[in-house]
C-alpha cells in the first residue's frame, strides 16, 4: 500500500465470490467490487496489510517497453517482489517468492511492484469482511497500490489454508495453487477481468499460459474447477 498519497483509493478485489462480476477492471484501471461496492483508502487507520513495507520508488517515465518472444514485457522496469509470511510457512513463502521471480517477467504488461502476504483463514476472513463486506475466508484479495499507474503496483493477500484445500481437491501442490492466486491478482492489475464467462475463460487461459511458460504447467485447468471455500455455503 502506498504511504505517499493518503487520498489514494484502494479497491480490494477477491477472486472467489458469489458473483462472476465481483472483480472487474474499473475506470481507473484497477479492479472494483461491483457486488459489494466497497473501496478502502490508504488513510484507513487499520489497513489490510499494516505490516507491509512502503513500496519502492515509482518507475520513471522515460523507460521504453516492448514484448519479448515469450510474451513477456521488456523494458527498464525491474519488478520489486516482496513476500511476508503471516501464515507460519517459511519454506513455502521462500518457494513462492522464487516462483514469482520466474513468472512475473513473462507478464505482457509492465510490473513495478508485487507485495504478497501469506495468511491463514482467520486473517483472510477478517480482510474479506472488512474490505469487501463478505463473511468467511477466500483465496486471494487484491489491493491496487497505484490506481491508474502504467505499471502494476499491487499488494496481494493469499490464503494458505484455502490453497491447501484446493490443492488437495485438484491433485497438485500448494505452491502451484498459491502461484495461481498471485498470477490472478497480477493479471487483474494488468487489465484482465472475469466479469463474464468469456472474459473469465480468457483470464484463466492467460494464467495457465504464463505458468506453462515459466515451467510450472497449467494449474487452473478445466472449466469445471471446483468452487473454492469463498464461493460455497460450506467448506
């Protein structure tokens, strides 16, 4: 979250929701929650990532950008990747940070900064209700740090408990599931949305394309992926 503009609007967005339009690109390029109609300001005395350090300096305006052969973004911006383990999973946190370092350069959009906080169900449920007005846990909540910026600058809260449940149901590792959540949040800030079935298919296809290109293989997979805890009445 930015500490330099107290009036900046931060619109949290949860991937798991009862509405397919819950995470859509707003007019300022950041996601909005159409279902909950909630926004949070960085002036909030109890922000969702109070332990998150301030972002690095914004990238300059003189950088040139191009797309490389793998579909990634080339240019003068070197992404600032940071991860805080709030879930008591240090080895998983280290592996996820390494994995993000492989995936983020392949995103076909400039990425300036990605901060990730790993949380458990209790903290995620608190964030979910406080910022989106929805009770219960979810998989990922995205907090744009610089609305309307040319490069992605985002804070992500990822739920390890939900990743463990989904990974067990889907037959892949927890790291792969968390990486999917992170890529989903980054793509929202890069202009993707999942407000209707066609848009969701495009977004999920791009998630898997990036994961395959980085050597992790497709994670989202078939369209019949089970609903997550945030989408169900019971888990």
